């Protein structure tokens, strides 16, 4: 399959100045040179991968500041990545902000010509499409007025009309569609559907998860610049909504929990959940059944989760994931999909998952564990990027990864199963 857009391991970093940093020589002298701190580098995107073929539409979702708009700007060649690369085939039409390519002191007419040329059209091509652009934007009476007199909705209309009349092979649309009235939003969405039917590749950033689920073939969920989930739009949207509800229910403060390796578990960082049921300890054991953070390929792996429920919690679901350090999920299992029913939880208890043969490639991984409400609406407690695991190479011959598993609930072994990854929600 040929791809119109390929994002390969893209990372983008920026510099952030510390609050209180002196900006003038006088402030430096008065405050002393010890106050001067170097700027902080942070990654707005890190190790993002995405491949989109012709005729496909991908939605990008995430909370504010997660890197959605930055990713769109990198794909649109507005900024260059600091890591990885972006490959595109065909003409790009981008609607990244209301003022992109526009000048507030010029008329709407002048801005149509300038923006059209910036987007790759000749002046003759802009002239041929001018009437259609203005008609689509419904701005016939205002086209010769300065752009500064336009409302944000009028600017969005003009920008969308120009971008789509370029007839792009790749259309990049940021959250700007939320500005217009409902009738024009529907008009824009119909135009987007038409482009998709004609074989265009569309990347849409939006907070409207229902629209993403309805229109898009796939979705990408970003959190702090990293990919949290990627796949069928409906599945990713459900994961995102569950995470959003979980974060809403997560207390603002709670005593810090330490793992056996000394990692601090902090709420809203590497731990989220309503804490109606709390994970009190996670033990990762290898061949000798002793706690470890290193195993060899082919060794057994036992992940034991200890919990406490202050009040009765009906039918919780335990999910276990093994992720590479870049965030890619290599193994996933949960008690529900395994046909294992956890009885109503109250007081203290423990559940263990044993992988009889850990057949994953050598490298560094994280073991993530989380308890979920019976309908997967939100998480009771989730620990992420807290339990590192190093898989070392072995001399034993390897085949395709197949991880034979069984669950133990309170010391009682369940039926065994086999997983090759997936199975979660």
C-alpha cells in the first residue's frame, strides 16, 4: 500500500524559560548571578509514527497542550522536526489557524489571491476559482472590506474556502471549524467528505470526539507529545473518553506511593484513577519467582497485583500491558477478555498473571497495570511507566511471539490462555 503521508519517528522540541528568570542586566545585578537559570528544553512531540493512504481520514485528539497542532504544523512543513522525518506526496492544503496566510489590513479579495498563491496556485488559477471561493464562503457583500473588520467566523469561512479550492491531495484542518455557525460547519464537513470520496488524504484535529468517531477511519490520541493510542477511530475515541473520565474522578492529592524499585507514583502523572479500589503493590518476578526487573527471552514472567478496596467494588477488571519505552504496546491482557471473573472486591486481595514464556524481542519495556470499572467507563487505579522491565537476549531459538498465560485470583488458578497482544479496550 502506498501512503500519501508518512510520519516516521517525529520529535519536536522547544525551549521554555523559567518563571522569575531575569531578563535585563539590571535584574541580573540586583538579583545576583545565582538567579540565572538555563532555559528548559521540552518535547512537544516525541517518537510519533503515522502512515495515511489516499482516501483515508485520520483524526487527532488529545487535551490542550498534547501536541496536536504542533504535529499538524510539522506535517504541513510549517516547522521542521528535530527528530525523524515527514514524507508527503501531492499538494497540501492547510487550515491551521484563522489568520494563516492572511493580512488584516488587506481586503478579503486581496487575501484570497495572496493565500491562493501561497498554497501553490497561479494568479490565473485563483482568478478562475475566485467567484466559487467567495460564494462558498458566503462573503459576497464583504469581500472588498479589510479583513480586520471580519469576525472570527467570517475569517474561518474565507480560509476554509481558499484551502479547499486549492484542490489539495492532502488536507490538514485544525480546530478552526469550531468557530463557524452550525450550518456552515455542516457545509464544511460535507466538503471534507467529498474530498475523501475523491481520494484526498485528510488529517483533522478536533476536540469533537463524536465528529472524529463519525468521520474518521482512524484516530491518533496524543498525551504530552506521545502517542497513547492509535487505530480505529471509534476504539481510540472510547479509550480517550475513558481516560478523560478517569482524570476527572482522580483526586487532586493523595500520599505518594513508591514501587519496589523506588519509582514515585504521583497522581495525574504516572498514576490516575478514582481510587475506590487502590493498587497497593505490584510484584514482577522472573524465573526464580523472585522480584526482578530483568528477564531473558523465553523466561516465565509473573505479575502480581495487590489491591485494597475500602468499600465494595463490583466486578472490577484488571488490565496488564507491556509497552516498549517508545510507547508501543507489545502485549495486552485483561481479566474480562480472558473469561476470568473477579468477585466483588472489598478489603485486601491479590491477582497474578503468569506468562509461561515471555517471547518478546530484547529491549527495555514498562509493565503497566490498571483496575477498571465493570463497563470500562473509568479506571479505579492505574500505574503507568512505573515498573521497568529489561528483556535480555537468550541463545534459545525464537518463533513468532506467543505469550501463554494464566491468571491467579487469591491463589486460585484460572484456565490458561494464549495472547499475541491486544484484547483490551
